[in-house]
C-alpha cells in the first residue's frame, strides 16, 4: 500500500484548446494547465497529443508525491461513454477513436471517456450552481448550444450517446439554415455565434461578437437590443420545450454567452415565464465553475467509475 495521496488526471478536450488538471477525490484542483488541441493536424495527431499530455500530467503527479489512480477525458461531439469511444466530432475530427482504452493503456490506470457538456453539467450539478438540486438542466451556450440533463448527480447520455442536442431543436420553422442540415434550429438564433453574425449583418459592423451586442444593447442601442431580444426569445422557446420534457428544478447556463450575466438571465426568465402554461417555472442561474467545469466533471466521472468497479 502506498501512503501517497490519490489524484485523478483530467482532460477537457475542446476544438482549439485542452484544459487539463490533477483533481483530488474531493473535487479540488491540485494543478492545472492548458495546451492547444492541434485539431488542424487531424485526429491521429490530436489523439497522440492527448496521450502525451495525459502522461505528462501523470508524471507531474508522481513528481509531486501523488498517486494517479484514474484518468478522465472529456471530448465534444457524439461520445459512447459505455464503450469509451469518441464516435464523431466535427471540430476535433474524431471518427470512432477508442480513447478510453488508449489513455488507460498509456497511463496504466483505469480511464473514462465523457462528453464535454455532460461532464460540465455533472460538475455544475454536484459542485457548482446546481449543488443541492436533484433535477438540473445545464445548458452551454457558445458557438453552439448543447445541454445536459442531470438527475441526482448523473447526466443522461441517451441510447446512442447523443442526448442533449437542444441547439438543434427547431424554434423557427423555415428559418436560417443550420450546420446540421435543418432550418431554424435554436443554434441559428440563440447561440453566441448567431448573435454576433446577425448583428454584423444588420449593422454592417464586421466581426461583431455577442458580447459587443450585449454591451451595445445595455447602452441603449436599438438595433443591438432587437438582436439580443430575438436571441433570448429563441432561447426561451428552446427552454420551454426542455421544460416540457424534463421539468427541471433549476436551469444552469454556461458557455460564453452566460458571461453576460443578468443581461441574459433577466430577459430569459421573463420570456420563459410568458410562455409557460401548465409547466412549472425552473430557477434560471448562471454556472459557477467557469471553464474548469469540464475538467472537474471528467474527474468525477473517473471517480464514479472506480467506485462502481468491484
Ligand atoms: Zn441544427
């Protein structure tokens, strides 16, 4: 028996960067670092990069006198958590990569593979803004929009690992084309990318971002206020569908758009309240863990898996 303190190697792999940490079993972070994903070099290079970074973290843990007991990796796209396979990802390029087995083999410890939004939602539900709540809907609004339904601290992946794609709920039938092939998806109106694009189109201000629109709207600019209102109304339409399906007790908003804080939350609460008929209104709050949620959630998933293994 080693007297060394246990630690989990955690990686949250995004389209451009990887957030990495050594996480203690109580959910606190011993060490954190960031690396570029190198997605432009293709999925093989990304996989090699993930394995190198994970091995580097395990070395760092041992050098600090810690004992790596497990590794948790979170990736975007469609993730088969049961089999540990990154099935598909548009921004990282994964096609059926058996990441769990590769990481476990390289590090010599049990590994788990999770979906970035589901593990982020798990962390927010257990350690963050949803703490103490049994029915949490986490919604990440950035370039795209995705959600995680977390009940009693466990996020539901669906039959194919593809649950939570609320960004592709059609809220404006016949509306703008979406990357998924459908028209009028929530993502085409309510995402940070859509807000910036729409405002740039109408105003002629090239390269406008959602946070520019939020600031201009707060300063009283009519056009920005209109674009912002269109987005919050679309988000409320999406949330109404989610509430009909999940009856969440609390909705936790994360991702870049949530950085607008009350400028987003306040109109969204009003717009959802106006749409609600028999459903019950959830609390709507901002995420609490920032961009460490993914890493913490990946570590939680790894610890859950250890606890479930006899
Ligand atoms: Zn879509």
